């Protein structure tokens, strides 16, 4: 046996699982085909939004709250700064899914939110143009993470505590009654339990599980403030935001580095990626049309052309939820992705939950709606995604 636990895929969730397992003294072996904090998957882009109150529901909010303490622990143990709290602003109609989702989660969890009418919103955050009837919601426990730095730091701490990392592509994962075989080009490794956190590569490694995951294309873009407006978009003046506008949901983060203000759209309907290894880092002009239109309509003090754009991927479940748990058919496997495009913020907690499951077979976190088996009785993939 090469290790007690193997972690396959060391992106957001996998790197966190590696760290949390090593922290607990587990004999753990990680597998990653690229370098720490690489830009070939779904965990890059210099910044990722963080929020403790998520409109999707109390389970995700609970994971985000658990992640807050873990991010701070990562910082304390390493001396790095990976999470900066800026507050978070959500803008939309009172009856829209964004605002009603936040209200519901706040009521369920007791997490405090501040509500702004249109006049207050325009006075405090004049950077944003509003549609008729828009209101604002402020979540003080929001900010942004530095994903590449977070992943590199998790690797570093995990290795300092005894974790080992195998560089190279995993070709196959073979669960057996007594172990899991991890096949690479160089050799086959054997572990007692394997955490599969491969993101867009999850289907390739687990072809016999009915996960129905779809990797989709996404893009990340940065826009510079117009002349004289830099301070309006700096940390402290421009909180992390989400904005429902014109049938789309846009989001953004303040300017804190040379790239400018990061802006994106909900890419749950981005085109499907067949082979994730072939996803292009380059972004074509047609891919930027919608985000440029969103910037022009809602953030007029930003330059209309992005200064930099980069390709990315998100991996979706049919219900746009997470896939976390131990599949009934293979009790020596722990499924730890996908996250449907919004998982980095709570990835420290997802990794911690993965460590729970790998070590004990259970967790105190409520992951009841994230089971990887929830689509197992569906025989028609088209029906699953209907």
C-alpha cells in the first residue's frame, strides 16, 4: 500500500483536502498533472469572490462559514494573506432570485444583512447604474480570495506535515474491494481510499458513475477604470458585487493589482467542453460581447474594452449544485467535485469535509443534497438536464 489516502486533482478542493488530511496526521498522497496553482482548470484568475451568505441556501452558507475559520488558519500557519474582507453588495429587484435567495438564507441562518433602497444605493455606490426598482443588500462577511496563492500555500503546509505529491496525469482510477488503484503513465499506486477532486476531468476518471457532469467554457475579464476614477474601484470603496440586470447576473471584484476590476457573468450556459485539456486560454472577441455590454450598461466609469481576458472552465451538475459524498457503489471513493461554478469560496471547507469522509466515512457538515448518487436512477441524460 503506497498511502492510506490518495487525493486525485489538486485544484481548489483537492489541495484543501491534502492540507486538511496532512494536518490530521494522515498518510496522504496527492496526484496532479500540472503545477500548483496552474491556470488549466477552474481554480485560477488571481481573485475569487468570498461570501458567507449565499443565495443558493443554508447548506452552502454553512460551508462558507466553516471555510472562513479554515482560511484564517491557513494564513496563521503560513504568514500569507489569502482572504481579504471588503463587504459584499448584491443588486437586483426585491422579487428577483438573487435578493429573495439572500433574504431566505438570512432568515434561516440568522446571518445579518443590510438593505439599501435605490437612493441609498446610488449615494453610497455611485459606480453602479441601476434598473428601475433595484435595491441593494450588503453582506459584511464578503470579500475575495487569492486562489493561486491559496492553493500553493495548501500544498506547502501539506508537504511540511508529511504529504507527498506525485506529478503526472492520472489515467485511470480502479476501486476494488480492499483498495483503490491509481494508474499513471509511470506506475500504478495503491491506496486504501481515494478522494476524486478532478473538476472537469471527473467524468474521465469515474466513467462508470452516473454523475452527469458537464464541463463548460467560461471567461474571466479585467477592465480598467476611466481616467481619474481609480479610487472609486479600489478596495474599501468598491465591494465585491453581484448584480441581476437585464436578464443576466454579473459579478465583480475591486481593483487590487495591475489587472484592474475583474468582471464576469454567470456562465452556467457556456458551451460544453469535450476534452478539458484542450480548453483554450485565449479568449475570442465574440466571447466578450455580453460582458462588455454588461459593463457598458451598469459600470460606465470602466473602460469598455477589457485589458486582459482568460479562458476558464466550470463543471456543472444537472441541478447546478455540488457533488460531494461517498458513492454507494464504491465506498472507497470520495467524490469531491463538481461545484457548479461557485465553489472556490468554500473550498477549504469542502476539502475538510473530504478529509472527514476519507478518514471516518461521515461528516458533521450537512451535505445531504450534494450526494453523487442523486441522479443514479435516471437512465436518460437528456432528461437529467431538462
